[in-house]
């Protein structure tokens, strides 16, 4: 056996074979690594599925709401006006003439009130469910957290409106309407201030133009100033923009679900 040159470091034998000329071992993935990577794929797939479910909820809620409104309205024996009659008239349980006040006195009789009330409850549940399932698509920041919180409160207001019709408990019904319309539109306009890098923040060019008129109509509605549009018309101007946004945002998130699930909505 030769003597190592002076100053040279002796070669260390391989721990397994003892061969000094053995090439460095090639890394082979362990079973744990495969499970970890597979787990990540499963987590991302699960997150994408949740976002798609939330997006579908947002599309389904307003569509069912509109269909229920048209079906319920068709059952009226007396004329129903979108300009004069509030949406709540479609959910009134009894047939009666309203007293003096605001909106104008009118005869209300809605044979299919159960259909309308069920759709209003479903709308609130689907709005809240969609909010929770699409949380990753809202990004971070104060505007994101505040918008989501206010919209969930608005969803609770919608459920209250459907469970307590206007002629059962007017006070609670009005509270639900205020939460659903006024608080909801406050959350709506904050959704227009989301960070642009977040998936829903990219909808700012659509969100702000829809939310600003909705806020203006809300102020006019609750202050009793409804020129030309009437009470029913002003209520719809305050209510429908958010419902339209839900459908558009839901369709958009069906396409962006993968990006949200992988962290694209956390910017």
C-alpha cells in the first residue's frame, strides 16, 4: 500500500462499500417525499374544488332569485309593477291592502309567496357560502376583510327577509332589508377596492362602476327620495347590481379557481 503524499488528505472510504473511487450516491426520492408532493397536489385540488363550488353558488343564487320572482309575480291576480311594488310584496303571506305610508298604498296578494321567500333565503345562504368558499380569491388587506365581513352580514339580512315576511313582522323584515341592501352595498363598494393582484381585484373595472350607482340608489331608497323610478324601481337599482356582480364574478372564478387554489389570491 502506498504512503499518501505529504500534506495530502487521505481519502475517506465510502460508508457502504469502502471503495474510494465510488461516485457520490444519486438521490432517490423517499416514500415520504412522494406522499408530501402528492399531498400538496391533493390540497390544491381540494382548494380548487371549494372555489369552484363557491363560484357556482354565486351564479345559482341570483339566477334562482330572478326565476322565483318571475314565477311568483305571474301568479298575481292583480297587476304587479316593478316600479311601484317592492320585492317584499311577492313574499307577503296574507292578502290585504296596505295602509298609508311609504311606499304608496297598494293591494298585495301573493299566492306563491313561499316560492319567493324560499329563494330569498337560498340567496343569502349561497352568498355566504360562496364568500367562505372563495376566501382565497379575495387577497389580503383591510378592504378584503371588511368587504367579506359586510357581505356575510348582508347574506344574514337576506335570510332574515325570507324567514320574516313584511306582513308577519315589519320591524324585523325592515332590519333584514337594511342589512341586505345597505350593508351589502357597503361591502360591495369595498370589493371594488381590493388589491389588483388578487383574482377578484382584477374585476375592479367592473366592480366599481356597478357598486357606486348601487350605493347612490340605496341612499335615495332609505331616505324616501325615489324620483321617476318609484319605490320598486329604486329598490331594484339598489339590489340588482350586486346580484349581477355575483354571477359575473362566479363565472370568472370558475376559470381562475386553479390560480386561487395555488395562492394566487393571497397577494
